[in-house]
């Protein structure tokens, strides 16, 4: 990851002071840097200093020391160790210890690691040649520029390549992953907060809006309970509404769905209703032609079972005949739109007693009502 850091105000910007410091990072010390002097290096500069002089001295602040490590050229020993490790990341050893296999890495990560390997190879080779000529000058920036130019990149990419490699030298787990599309956890991912927001929206009623979340989160007690430091914007509230399963939609007409084929209904029919009917079926009256019943054999103490059936029918005001004999010269009347007012009649009936009535005939089980009306 490339870190763009502002220059600490306590650091010196004098170019003549740069050559006093050793620009090598000792891998053996895990990136620790001595801070015995009050002088400091200009951390915004990528200038390579003379590696022949003195101890490394930096400002004492931890943040300044961390960023200083990212701006230093590594030592040859650190670079060689990192090169061996990065090769193992790209091509791990086989389980039996003989030979290598290709690492299963994301394409962009594999490309960046390969470029870092090339940078370390070029840096080690150039530094060795410079030291052989008696000019132990670091070749860190020039090596990165050469690798960037090889891949048709510019100085900015070379700077990022150096940052990735320095991070890997200091921490082998710090790999240059592609962070594009990485999702970070949001407060709405907290199940307790999501459940409370669900409950709040349901208490409002049918018509809810994103502003209801903004108003609810603005409550200081809610913020304190869920560790929030401030409220949320209207845009954030709309994203949270999507997370909670809400969508901005137009009301649509519902449709009646017959539940006869539901799994629980079918199971009740097969396992409860039908076995119960089959058990009492021998006690039903069996009807023949012309309304004559056949004789049924009942056990002592048993009586006939009378089955009552419920049925219903709906009548519509415009439910009429549309076909018939008409004169050819007869005029046509406008047909009313829709089916008109409806009326439903529900009643119980049996094969023996007919419609369900009281013994005196004054009371009836028939119900007449207009569907959809209170």
C-alpha cells in the first residue's frame, strides 16, 4: 500500500544534512532505527545518500521512525533475504521438499511480487558492482526506475514499487494486495443494531423513509449504546435501507394464491384428514339411485355419522348472459365496465337433511355478505 505522509514539522529540510545518515535498513534489527540525535532526515525526499558514513539518526517520534524506514535503501543482507523469501512466495517448495510449484496467487498480486523480485535482483547486482569499483553508492532509486521503465511505467510507479518492497522487507506478511473492491465492515453489519432498526421501522407503519433512520441514529442514547460518534447522512441512511432489505418501489396489486398445494396443507390432508374420514366411512349412509339408501351393517352401540359440507358461491351484478337470439336491426346497449358489486352466499348442506336449519326452521347457517366490505 502506498502511504502519502505529510512531512513532520520537527524534521530538517537542509539538503546538506542528508549525507550524514546511513540510508541502509538493517533487516536483522526488524526495522528498528536509532534515535540518539535530535537531527532528522527529510522524509519527503527520495534522494539517495552516501552509505559510507555513520550511524542512522532520526526523530524520536514513532510515526516518524516508521515512515523513515520506508524511505531508506535496504542493506544488501536484507535485500538478499527478502529476495529468497519472495521467490518462495512466488514458487513455494513441494511438500516433499524436492522442487517447486507455482503459487496460487491473484494475478495482480503475482505481477507485483514479480516486479519486486526484479527490483531486488537489479538492486543487489548494481550495488555489488558499485562496491567492486570502490563506489559504495546505493542503487535503490535507479534500480526501481529501471524496473518501472521496463514495464512502461513512470517515476510514480517506481516510488510505489519501492514502498511495496520496503514493506515486504520489514514484514513478510505485508504483501501488495489489490485493494480495489474490498468491502469494509459497516456499522449496519452489527446484528443488534440492524435488529433494532428493523423494529423501529416496523413500529412506524407501512410508509417508512430513510429520514426515519437519520432521526433515530441522531439520538445520543442510541449512539452511546452502539458506539457511534455521530449521526448518519441521508445517503448513508438510504444504503442502510438497502442493507435492511428495503427497496423504493411502487405499490402493486396483490394476487390471491390458493393454498391447497402448500406443503403443510397437503401433509394435513394425507396424514390427518383422509385417515380420519376413512376410519368413519363405514358409518356413512350409502346412497343409491332415486334417493334410496343401502343397508349398512353397524356394530352394536354404533350410530350413523352425518357429514355436513360447506360451500359458497359469489354473485356479481354484471354477471349475466352475453349470448342469445337478437334481431339484426336491434341497437346495442353499452356494457358496464367490470363485474360490478358482488355478493357471497355461504351455507352448510348434508345429503339427509339438506340445508342446515334449526328444527323449527327459524334459524339458518346461511351467511350472505358483500366480499371486501366490513
